[in-house]
C-alpha cells in the first residue's frame, strides 16, 4: 500500500444492498464505489444485522482479525468480524457481529414493534468495535464518515477515548445528521455505559444524555469536523443547533445526490488534502 494513498472509512448502519431504510443506503453505495474509482482507498464498516443474508451476500469470517473482545459496562463481548465484497465493486465491507447483539431477525424493534431495551448497548458495542477493528487493520483513515444513529458516539470517542491513538491522529470526521429514526428514549444508564475508557468523562457526553434521537445527532455534531444535513426536511431544532462555525463545516442536503454523489466525493477529497 502506498504511504501517499488517501484513505476513507465509511461507518454506517445502512448500506445498499445489505440494509436499506433511508435514501442514504443507496447514496452511500454510490459514494463508496465512486470514491474507490477515483483512486482513494475506501473501506466500509457496518453492523451484521440478523436480517442480512450471509449466503446471498457472501459474507465470511475474517479469521486473522479474530480475538477482539469488547467490554461494555464490565462485561466482555466477543467481536466476530465478517467481510464481503460490495457487488460490482472491488471494495470490502466489514460487518461487526456478536450473537448477543445482532443475531436477531429484526433491526431495532422486536416482532411486537417494541424498541429493544439494549439498543444503546448495541450502539456502544458497534462504535467501539469499529474503532478497534481499524486499529487492528493498522489502516489510518484520512476521513471517517459516520452515518446513522448507531454511529453517533464515534465522533465523541475519536476526540476523547481514541484521541491519542496514532491510527486516528489525522482523521477528519464527518457525521450525517438526519431526522429522528426512533421516538423512544434510550435507557437512562446508557451514558455511564458509554464511558469506554478513562479518557472519556461523563461531562464529555453531556449533549447525548437525554437519549433521544435528536440528542444523539447533536452530540455527534458537536464532535464532528463536518456535518451533513442528510435530510431535505431536517427538523428545525437540528437546523437551529447545527450551524457553521469557524470550527465546523456544514453541508446541506442535495436531492441530486441520489443520482450523482460528486459533491460528497469532492468533500472527501478536500478533507484528505487539508
């Protein structure tokens, strides 16, 4: 691998054709392929939800990356890492798996439509797993694009718990802000459980503490270097809170992204050069 090659990591809880619940599943697919075709190195990390058909999508376990255990609230959870090649593209999608959290036939609600009580812990596990996997790769990304509420802790972790990790020393973080994808409130204990190392304090997660979908978005946006308004009808509360500043760039949603992701690719390129 050339040391001069620019690297982009996309971390998302949806990506076509594996999981599709907003337009961004298709946009991210096109973006990953176009980023790869442009000459940048790109990898994708997402949860291995139980609804993903492993045989159809040709997932297989990455044995060389086995042996990672992720600790959540003093409990150990083995991380299983699986990989597949994105159809019609020569790029890898890595799936974070664990039987306790992801071996379910529904995404975020049970068969009675009840929001899973452990969705917060699933999010913590996924965010920490993704970061630990990148460390194990030894693959320092110039850009990390976090998309979806299950990635919302990653910008905070990158600026606190993983701040001193050499693999992330020059990573710029993008977060896609979207309208709420759930109406429930996460378990009140989730902020304490989200303190994954001594380098992150409860006050660092103050913006997240309400546990609502909007709170997760605002917390992630506080720590991200760039925020994408990922909906053309983003709630007024989020629009009012997520504004450009001298520290942060805000990119407004463009319906044309569904067909042409050039603007987003240009954003990636500008961040790899800054």
